[in-house]
DNA sequence: ATCGTTGCAAATGTTTTGCATGTCA
DNA sequence: TGACATGCAAAACATTTGCAACGAT
C-alpha cells in the first residue's frame, strides 16, 4: 500500500498550492527553497504515482522534452489551454472535439482511438502587461 | 547554401520511401542495414533540417520522449491519425478542429493560439489481422 | 580553395534504477 | 518488525555540440 511520508506530503502540498504546470525540477527546487529537501528521484517517483492516480495531469512542454505536472482535482478526461508566458492553464472539456476526432477515425477505419491535445497561447493578462516571462 | 552529400541523399531517399513515422534511431539502423553507414549526429542534423524545410513532419511518440519523423509532401498545417500497431499514418486536415480551438481560446481570453494534436488508434488491417507489432 | 558537412566522442538534460539505509504502519 | 520509501550516485536514453578531417561546389 501507499505510505504517507514527509516527502510525499511536501510534494502533494506543493502541487495543491500551485495552479500552474511545473517540471520535476521546478518541484525539486521549490521544495529546496522551503527547506524541505527531497531527492530528485523521489520527486519523480511521487509525481509519477500521482499521475497514475490521476491526481496530477502531465503534459509536455511546447518545444522541449520536459514533462510538466499540475495538480488536478478533476479526473475526467480533459485538455488544457496553457499560457506559454505565465504557465497558467485552463481546463477544457472537449465535447465538440472528441466527436470530431471519432468521426475522423471512423472515416479512415481506425478504432480504439486515443489522442493527445494541448492548446498554447497568451492569456489576456500576459498580453496586456506584456509580461515577458514569469519567474518561477 | 545547402550541399547535397551522399548521406543527406541516403536519408532523404529513405524518408521518401517510408510511409510511416521513424525515430532518428530507426533511420540510423535502417541505413546501416543498407550498408550506407551514416553517423547518428548526421541523421539528427538532417532530419532537423528537413523538418525546418517542412519536408518531414515531426511528432512525439505516444508515451515516450522520442521524436518521430515522416516524409510529407504537403506542407500545410495538418494532423495525423496514426496506427499504434503498424505505425502507418493518415494526414488529417483540421478544419472543424481549428475552429473549435479558436473558439475555446477566445472564450478564455487567449490569443496567439498554437496547438499540438495527434490521434492514435488501430487501423482496420491491424484490427483484422490482429497484428501485434510490426517489425521495423 | 572555400566553407558547409561529417563522424566521433564527449557533453547535456531528463528520467530511471540499483542498492544500502531509513521509516511508516 | 517488515515492507515500502528515500537518497545518492550511476545508468539509461534521446539529443546536441565541439572539433578536426572531409568533400561538394
């Protein structure tokens, strides 16, 4: 079974307090700044476990090959509209989209459909304030 | 300017002859099997150049962190419906989808929208023949 | 003869793993 | 106590880069 340790608690706390997507490294650094040292391997292991438990969402950063994690109460299937400037993200339910995807699959004889979809843009705040990049 | 070398020619030839998505490593191996040794770094450099020239499409493999490349005549923006079993993929034009995405962005005050979208499934052949995995 | 290209090996960056040690239940 | 969790360092990958040798134009 799953045991509650100091470090798991720290990680969960941090994730719950953060509305934006963070890399494993971000989490590691942020915890270090709070004085709660947690090994990077442990960070990865816990984020992975949380992802499997659907407590966090995982996406891939736009250009790079880094996974980003974010706490997420809603464990239904959904997508994200993420600000590439400040990292903030909005959950999107894909009603219309899912239907479109199924149609496309059917048209080409594909079954057992699955998909990856992420939307990236600039949120209104970042557009207005011309914020170049948000400090983590 | 761009120079045509043996190795660039080999890579382009291979890509043109392949309808499925290949990793840089696949390309490297396949060329090795043909006797046309090409350094892995060169494979990467050329695939990257081809991607910039929009001669190949790049996607990320479903679970992993590997990029996959595929020759693509059509340089307009489009998406892929890919068979997770045999790797075959179909180009999809996103008319309906693009519009939906813009609506979603607008609704939440996001601009400069961009997105990643890939569809994965089982093609009819793979479903019928119950092909477990295609040999590369 | 240039100057882009290649190949190799080393560097990078992310994520995973082995293993001895620590610790929750 | 005993199974699971942690930390560290090493391993595993995918990808990039420095640099000397090469070769297309």
